[in-house]
């Protein structure tokens, strides 16, 4: 795409719809295609929070939609859909730029996300940090 705004594969949207409506999966991870022109589905399934952290590469961006389940201060159970823009410091500049526009594009396409997090290091997406952002 010459516009600099990457396209989004249909599988990306359908995976999000599956997470949002059926709640049988809790994690969808997207990445840029090798040509940096398309957002593609990287993973769809169930991950513990620790597995999610382990899945984030040290030098490549990812977009993550995660079904966060937590208890509020009064003990009630809450569930929120969180979208994470993972762009670590070691990401190459061209990938960083395309990732940023991908995030904006996907954010506008995914209706139902309740919390948005931009993360550059793992501490930004630790469980407690996400719960704090969602509360």
C-alpha cells in the first residue's frame, strides 16, 4: 500500500469478534506482515498472563487484544477487553512508524475494546499495571 497505512486481514477482525462475543479465547495477537503492508493474525487462543508476557518479542512490535479478568477492591469480578500496543525500544524505526499507524487503524476497526495501553517494556503490561489501568 502506497498510503503508508497498512491493510488488515479479515482473520484479524473475526478473531476479535470471537474473543468479544464467544469468550472462549482470551488472547488475540497481531503483527505486521513481512512486507509491513498488512496487519496479520499471529496468535489466537488462551494464554495465562505470564504466557502473554513471554510471547512478546524483545525487538518487534505486536498488537494484543486481551480479555482481562480481575477483582475490584470490593471483591467483585470484572472483565474488560484491553488493547495493547507493544512497541519495545529495540524496534526498528520503519517498523515503529508502520506499527503506530496499524494501531490507529485497528483501534478504529475493533468495536468493544474498553482499555488502551501503549507499552514499550514488560512492566507496562504486568498484570497489576493492566488492572490499575482498567480500574
